[in-house]
């Protein structure tokens, strides 16, 4: 049984027996010896191998997987041997050639005779007609119902004749060693001849100098444009860096960071007062330093980069940059550690619900009133963060943390007027979360038909913010009414009622509980 060898030729893998392999190797070596050192010889060999691969692919199939000696012999008969190549100086006549199998013409785009896409050049080669006639035809078709679109379609569909094999197929010539060599030599000689004629002419020299001047001018314009863009980018980086840097330093070091605080209705953002809400006071200095370094180092690098873009100076700053990166990474890692440690305090959630029956009143209308705000709420350093009716507050003098309760009014199923107080909080485990919820302090009071609510609930001293909340549900039987005094908008939010009135429009009005829900009582004008 003959030995089988795996080879790759023309980018295609074949299995070939050892006898056929020896013959193929000898054939290729003879071609390499002939074309070695010849200008464009490598391209000739590549095209020959591509053609050999095409012939071999026709030999193998489902019933035959291995190339044998007969296949190689057949291929050599088609391609021709190196010793049969006719010298380019000798006249070429078809009578001296062997009879080789033809592949037939194939339609390609001709890149060597192209004005746009080479479609007309390819059609001219295929039909052996001057391409100018096809160009005239397509120009006419442009004005005949837009049939010039056919040219674009052919441009997309037809492949471009890039290899020597494809160019021979386009002209209907046999893809043999002789023709491949002849075609490549003709291309080189054509290019050289045209270049010599052009180079030796005065027009060429003048054109070359003009082109050089044009390209120099274009290059100078592009260079100036790029410098201008870099300068603008540098200015933007400096302004952005300084603006953010000032804002960060203000938030970290100054209690009144905002510019024009009376104009912009946003809370004061002073980190030394805000951080104790979420972490222990002992951690605050470390967090501030780490946060300052984490934010400021990239900002300073941004400003420094902008200055370098503007003034274009070179400094050996790799060591400083490396040190700054190490400090920044350590600061970031420290912040991540603190966040992970504090985040564990939010793992579990617990809720406590207490229901209170309101005392009987002389009137069937309850008047809901908000208690006076504490004195510390007017202080300059009072921390106030409110987002969608959720609030976090801190008294900087005592360190006490406050939150905003929420009030809803629903229909009572028991027929009694009741106030349900739901307290919720989080902790590292269920027990701690339950203790946090139980320790939340919230006060309300009833004086006959007047119910007074505190504007805040309070965390016990030393307890940090663990997503606490206090939700109030006033349960009214049918026929009972409520009246909203001024200030109640601080704790009411999205109360369900029939007329879908906005919360702040409920102030100063009476609403009665019906079977469908709260309904505004409209006084008769008669």
C-alpha cells in the first residue's frame, strides 16, 4: 500500500501518494529554478500553484480522495513543463504549443483597463470588442429610463481580475505555464515603458513638481488644522478639569460648595457632614482622603494633558505617572473595601407593624396637621437630601439622623378609625435588622379631631442609615372625612382617591371615604 502525504498547494489541502508527490515536487522545483531571480517570478509561481490546485480539485471527489501519479501527469500535460516554455524573444505560434484543455472565457472586471470599476474593460475582453463601445452604450442607457443602474449592478456582481490566472481566463487564453509567464512579462514591460516615457518628458517633471507643491500645501494645511484641533481639545480638558476639581474640593473641604445656592434649588453637598450618615465617624477622614486622591489624580492628569497639548513640551514624567497611578489604585482599593464592608449592613430586611385605634371624636372629620419643623432644620449646615419624597437629614451639632415618613389613606375594613405605623430597616442579619426597625423613633398625637404628625422619624444615637422607612396608613370607614392642613404635603405622596387630584391640590380641602375611595367634598354654592 502506497504512503499518503498531506500537502497544501494554492491554499488548498490535498492528500497525495508518495510517487505522485515525488513527481509533483520535481515539477515544482523545475519551475522554481526557471523563474528564480526573474522579475515577478514569485507571482508567476503563485499563479501556477493556484491553477494546479484548481486542476487537482477536479480530480478528487466522493469516490477519490488521493491524488495519484496519473493525476500529476494529466496536470503537467495541461500546464506544460518548464523546458517547454518558449523564450519571449522567439515568435509565438500556436503550432508549436501542445494541445491543452481550455477552461473557456470567464467574465471579470478588468482593473488594467478601468475608468470607474472596470466593467466595460471586462466586457470588452470577454467579447473581444473595444471597451469604448460599451462605455458609449452605458452612457446612453443612463438617459434611457435610468438603465445605467445596470453598470452599478455589474460592478457589484462581477469579480475583479486580480491574479494572472483570472486575467488569462478573462481573455479566453489557456492557463498554462507559458501563458502565465508571458502575461506577467507583458504587464511589467507595459508599466516600465509607460513610466520611462512619462519620466523622460518635461511635462512629467513639471507635473511632478506641481503635484509635490500641491501635496506640500495640503500637508501644511492639515498640520495647522490638527494643531488647532489639539489646542482646542487641550483648552477643553483644562477647563473641564479645573471645573470638576473646584467642585470636588468644595464638596470635600467647604460646607457651602454651591455657586449661587439661592438660585439653584439643590441640597448642600458637604461630604464631612454626609458621610457620617452611612459610615462610622472614625472612617470619615480615611474615606475623604481616599476619595480625594481617587478623583483628583485623574483630574490633575487631565489638566496636565491639556497643557501638554497646547504648549507641546516634552518631559520625562513616566516615574511620576507610575507613582500617581499606584497611589490612585491604592485609594480606589481602599474605597472599594469600605463600600463592601458597609454594604454588608444592608443584607437583610425586617419590618414591624403597629396598629393604633384613634379615639372617638365629636366630629366625623379628622383634621390632619404636620408638626412644626425642628429648630436645626433652619441651620446652614443642616444636611438635607430629598429625592422623590424620600429624605435623609442630619443635625451636624448632635449627629442625629432623620428620615421622612410617608402617609397614605385607605378604606377601613374593620369599621374603626385606625392608624397603622410600619417601620422597616436593614442589617447584617435578620436580628440586627429587626432591632434597627424597632428602634426607629416616630411620634404622632391626637387631640380630639386633630391628628398631628411629626415631619421626621429619628434614628437612635449612634445608628447609621440602613435604608430605614416609616410608612403611615390612616384607615377610614365609609362616611368619615379628612381635612388636610398646611404643610401636610411634606408626608403625603400618591394618595389613592377618585378624582386623581395632585397631592398639593388636596391642601385645605375635605375628602370623604366612599365605597370607591376618597372623594372630595364640594360645598354647594346655592
